[in-house]
């Protein structure tokens, strides 16, 4: 497929678990646990909470500003974390050595694995910046467009899959959809540190902008679309995934260049949004790897 030509203005478009406090080493400063309500006030003060070993590890390695680290003694002396925690401390982060129960209170009894951090709120990037970054990475970028994904677990899984398969970013709407929060960060398992997200007011306008920048827009539908494996997913691709309950909105579907469907031969009528995304992204990768091998 030839690269998409620049779109002219106003031209018509076609449809398609409590552990005891660890014993302090003699040469370590004694850090007294802070009261739990202080931790809660930190989190309510417009900060993001990230917890779990892998997500926190990726944040410690990244460039985000860390405000406070809550960590058990065991994890604090884990060789994967110790140097990074000390580096964060030297950069101004407050380190609280606490027990597992305290972290459970902070994370609302989530699976924190003994560590949680508060960071400055997640910073989305502008749409034009996302597009320019994507084009700078590859001649044929792939950007995922989430049309009203409201479940943060689905959004986190989409981010994790997109980054793992080498996609260039994600677009989400500001209204009636999940944004980046602690659940998304946990499910994404560190992928957010390497995967840019643009949050837009109008998804249809964002799609039009992508089209004007040479992207072909593929919308996923349960029925009536061309089968995914029979569709050439070449060039710059914008892949639109619909919401969990309603799928693509009518206006977004009309803005797409092509509508595609995943063949379903069982009795289950639909797929989880993150699973459908993974299948579609795999097909994009498969086609491109096959083309490169020829």
C-alpha cells in the first residue's frame, strides 16, 4: 500500500497479605514509620501512586520526579532496588521504611509486593508531539486509539501490549474514559515509562489529524468489517479500539478508513477490549515481519 497522501481540507471521507518491622542494621539510620494518615494525605494531594516491584523499578530507572518511597526493609535491601532507592533519596525523595501492613493501607490493600511510591501526576503529551515522535521512530508508525475504554485494567493491559510489541503510542479521550491512574500503572507493569499517551478533547478531530498526517485509520467492530487477516495493515496505522460495552461510537466508526473484524467461531459474542487489541497488534506485526522477510 502506498503512503497515505496528505488530506485536503474539507474533502469528504469514505466510511469504512503483616510482617514485623525488620531489624535495623547498626550502620543504618533509624527511620521511624510515619503515620498512615500522612501517607494518605500525600496521595490525595494530587499525586500518582505506583506500587508493585516491576512498575516501581521502571519508575526508579526513569525520569519521573519521585516524592516519597514506602518500602519494607526486605525490599529496601534487595540488590535490584537498594542503589536506585539511595539515588532517589539523593535527588530529594523521602524514604519511609515501613511494614507491609502500612503499605497495604496506603494502596488500599492492593498487591504492592512491599513497595509503593508517590510521584508527580502523569504527564500526557500533545497530539502533534505524539505524531512527530512516532514518525521520527519509524516510517510506518502505529498509534492505538482507545474509544471510551472505561476499565483501567483494560487500559493498562493495552498499554503493556502496545509497548511490548513496539507500537508508538496511544490516544485516549478526556471524557467518559479511563485515564492514567495507579491501577493502570500497576497493570501496565512499567510500560508507561516508555509509551507516550496523548489525551484529547475530541477523538474525531484527533483521527482527522492523523489522517492528514498520512495515517490510515482501522476501526475494530464485532461484525460487518473485513476480516482482520484479509486486510492489509501497511503504512502508518491508527488502530481504533471500542469501549467494552458499546464498541466503537457511530461517529468514530464513520471517521475510520476501514472497519475490521476478528473472526469468531465460538458462541462467545465478543472479546475483552485488551484481548482484541493484542490480536490486532499481533496481526500488524505479523504482516510487517512477513513483508520484511520477502
